[in-house]
C-alpha cells in the first residue's frame, strides 16, 4: 500500500501554479490513499475553503483528512466561537475524528485544533482525554495484528528535529503514552512546515513520528514546499520525503523500518 502525506495546504497563501504542480507530482506515485493533516486554509474564509474543496475534488486518489488550527475562522469571531468547524464540515469533511480501515492499515484521525486555549497563542493544540479514549477504542478493536496502525493529527506532540517554531500541545505527553501503549506504528503531523522523521518508544515498541512540510504555502519557514510518501508491505515501511526545487519535486531522503519499527537505515 502507498500513502501520500500532505499537510498545511494553506489556500490563500499559495503562489503561482503550485497547486497544479503538487497535484501532478503526487499523481505520479499512483498512491492508494492521501492523508492530509490539517490547515487547508489560511484565514478559514469561504473563498479559501472553496479553493481547497476544488483541489480535493480534482484528486484522482481517495483522501483522509483532519482539520488544523487555520481551518477555524480567524476574523469572524462569531463563527470562531460558536461554529468553529462549520465551514470545514461543509467544504471538506463532516467528521473531525475519522477512521479508515482496509486489509493493510487501520487509520485514526484526531482534531488537535481548538477555537481558544488557556494560552496566549491559540495556534497551539490540545488532545483531550476523551479523544484518547476514542483512539483507544479504534485500535483496541483491531484484531488483525499484521495491519499497520497509523494515526494523524495536526500538531506534533513530539519534539521535531530543528523545528522552526515552538509548539505547545496540551495533553501531548499523555497522547504519546497512549500511542506507545496502543503500539501505533506511525503518527502523521504537520503545523511546523518542516519535514522530519523521529522514532520514539522503548525496547518493546518504536513509533515513527512523521512531520510534513507545507505542501503549497509561501510561508515556508526556511524549508521548501513538499510532501511525504509512505510505502507499506507486510514486513516493512519505507518513507520518502519530497521537496520542491526549480525543476519540480524531488526526493530528499529515504527511511526504512521493519514491522516492529526497528530502523534499518
């Protein structure tokens, strides 16, 4: 199975023909599924959501997505506080914590964005105990031990190497403990606009935390636009990180791990 991992499309800040370039490049991989880990828009207005919806409709591959903090209206305070996800549900998807299953994977999504936080920076995230119980219900029901266990949310709960910004995720430590206890193999995140691969765990299980760059935004924070490609078989997982150069997207890094997530290169 092959999965494309996109994040931080940020319609409203994209420039030139990058949407078509991205669409063309990801189409070359003949993926089975596209996972988008939030921030479809910049301000959360109707124009940006319309552009994001048109992009999704043009995809030739099924997609799975969760919202990001920028998908909550930024300037319309009534919408932000009373209907924070109405536009996301109308234009993108009506489920904020979706689940996908087939013979190869079980994939659970969580919404880590919040309309407001007890913090000066509302762009930060949170994962609640209720959401972790939801995650536990998803993966405790998995009786196919050979399937890959994957989850996705917008904010990284782990420490991203060379991360270009500080991120606080309330409940993040408890989330990592739950991820370890459930033996989740792969966590897909975005938010920081920086691609990275991090292995966390102990001698009983290692989980790969994969952060994606911004796919199309001009707010690149010192990194190129890009996306990730994950290839899965019964025994191993291969991750490829792609970045955008002058001649299109190109592969910048390979990583491979066995089913028990012991890194082999």
